[in-house]
C-alpha cells in the first residue's frame, strides 16, 4: 500500500513509499483511508519540536476518516463499505481517560494515518456524519472533538453566555460554530484584516484584531458590557495565557487546548485566584462523546471549515500550508478513491 514515511525529522523528509498492507485480527477492522487532517501536534512530530522518542521511519498524522475494507470474524458493528471516523486514542471508548488507554495514540505510539490502510479496533470507530464529505469530516476526531468536549462537557456552555474565540485556525472555528449552535455570543480575535469579515460571515458577533489591540482583554471587556466573557479556549499557550485569564469574568472558564507559541506558562495568580478562574487542560475525548458530536453535527447541519485539500503526493505542500499560519480552517490531505 502507499504510505507517507517520515524518514528523518522535517517536512522535506516526508516520502511516498510502498509498504505491506496490514492484516486484521478477529475483533479488528481494516479501514481504507479517504481523508486526513493536519493538527499542530502532527507538525510537532514531523519537525521533532518536542522529542517524543518516536522511532523512524514513522507514518505521521493522527486524525482522519475512511471506509471499512474488511472486518475480523468476530466483528459485528461494521461491514464493508461503512464510512467511519478513525480514533486518536484507540482504546478510549467511554468515561475518563486512563494511563492504559493513553498508551496507544494514533500518529505517536501507533502508526499514523498517512497510509492507504490502517487496522482499527471495532469498539472505538464512530460512523461519519451523513451530511459531511470525507474531507469535511476529517477533522472531527481530534480538533473537533477536543472543542466539543471542552465546551460541552467541561465548560458546560449554555445559551446567553459569551465566548472568546482565539484565531481562525480549524480548532477555533469549531469553537465558533459550536458556540453559535448553543446560542452563545461570540467575540473572535484575528491578526488578519482579511479574516475579520470571514469570521463575521461564519457568525462572530464581534471581531478584535489583536495587532491593533495587543492587550486584547481590555477590548474584550469593552465589547461585552465592561465584564469578561464566560468562556475562552486558549490555543496558543505561552504568548496568550495571561490575556486569556484577564478576558474571562469571575468564575470564568479558560480551556487549555493548544501550545502553538510554547509550552511554558508564566501566570499571575492574583487575577486567577481573586476571580475564581478555572483553568482546564483537555484534549480529544472518548468514542461515546464523538458519537454525540456526530449527532449534533447532523441535527444542526454543521459544516467544518476546510481551507484547502491536497493529494497524498503533495503532502509536503499541505504541511507547508499548515505551518504558514495563513489557513482559514483545516488543511486536509485526500486519498484516491
């Protein structure tokens, strides 16, 4: 089968190679990959920004969808031709995550999805939403699910609240779409004049250009009647955490879901403690939560925002597009059907 092998660390060393097609066990499913989506941690792996000790060669990318090609003889949930979302943490079926579940992560301890086929467990595959193409559904299992669980399960968002959405990457756009689905007022930030209107077209009630307002928490409060927002998701880490904390109201929620500008945080505890701010780190979710997310997408006809789609042979271009920071929405790699 065709696969993309990372033979040395760096985007330039992603190479198209032929490798054997894997075989399924009795409770496993062989999935033919149709589309994958790039996440920031995929770039971290490819460029070895954080050394995870991944041996090379390695098949990267952790998020995608496909079609069932064959099943093990004990599999009852799936049949050939079913459209499925491939799990990131393949053992996490329900409940809280555990160290046992966490041992197996697609694109890290397991081979990633830049390959024509992968073997998946029967019990954590989730059906692809009927209203989405494979390219639109590719970002659901990591980017989309992280936002869904953080906002719905952790922050417990509800109509009438206000959320601050930071930036215009695919994860932040999921936050905007889910927030509007639940009836929240949305204040969004961007550093691009061009993207300001795109955010408004997607449903943002107010947009702040953080180049014009470097201490954007003050502008957030001005646009929200002088008080902070109920919720924000910090996607950048080091450079934004201080403003994120200052942007929320008393008893506000700051979800820590990204580290684009760094992993080390310097936090002033005074506004954190005096305003009873909740900091909650979170990533992805379980198969049960992903299934709930799929139902919400179908019921509300949510369409994830796709910036661009690249063929497998142009995977390096896809990574360079993602790394540029110019994308509005998700960068997807599609396989030949």
